[in-house]
C-alpha cells in the first residue's frame, strides 16, 4: 500500500513538472539565433525592418543620450566567440530595468545604424542593431513593453511573433542607409 502511494506521488509530481513545462514553453517564441546573426553580419540588408525575437545574456549596459538603455546581448552557449548584438531600448524602458548579468528575451526590429551617429560609433562598429519593443527579463521575472508596441508584445507573450512591426516612425529617430563599399 505504501509503495502504491509513493508511486502515485512520484507520478503526480512528474505530471506537475510536465504540465509546468508545457505552460511556459509557448510564450516568447524565438526566430533569431547565432546562425541568423552570422548571416546578418555578412548581409545585414537582408534583415532590415524584420521583426526578430531572440534570447541572450546582458553583458554590457550603456545609456543613450536620450536616456534610453543600450545593451549588448550575448547569445547563449555554445557561443565560443561571445557573439551578440546591440539592442536599443524604447521610451519607457530605463537602464536600471536591464542590468548586466540578466538573461532576457527580446522582440524588436533589425535596423541599420546611422553611420553619422558618433555616440553609437564610439560603442561599436557594427552597421546594425536591434530596436526592441518588448523585453522578457527571465532573471527578474518581468516584462517591459513599449507603449507603442503593446499589441505586438501581447501577441509575442501569447506565443506568436508578430508579422508586422510597430509603427517604426514613432520609435526610430532616423532611417539610415547601408553604405556600399
């Protein structure tokens, strides 16, 4: 009798763990990874204005002159070269919301960096970055959503990557062009 009870408890515990895994597997789907980043490195114009979602670890946090956070998100292992991408925050995100050491998932759009932007140029030389409109912070268990992108963020939270980005004219300050070598 005791072994049947113990077995039932183990099965119940396994079902709870399995159910918990299923509940948390749907939100915040991803469509951009280290392989995608390497393709973007070779041909960034192929990714411009695309809505992308990825996860990573914040290794550098800066603040843009307009007060928005600017973070470097390193892609998860295996990542022997510690590759990642710079992510610009949005109007209602504070640098303290995205500290170094936190694991996050980002939904945003891939954009080219204005080559005339001296501030960004002093941080990195990549011709691209991501402007985020949703961040799911796994470390602090919080979500930070741009006011302009609430609908898209809710879609992402519910398991769908939106096909249309938020109105980029309300978030982006410029629309730079990629210079041909």
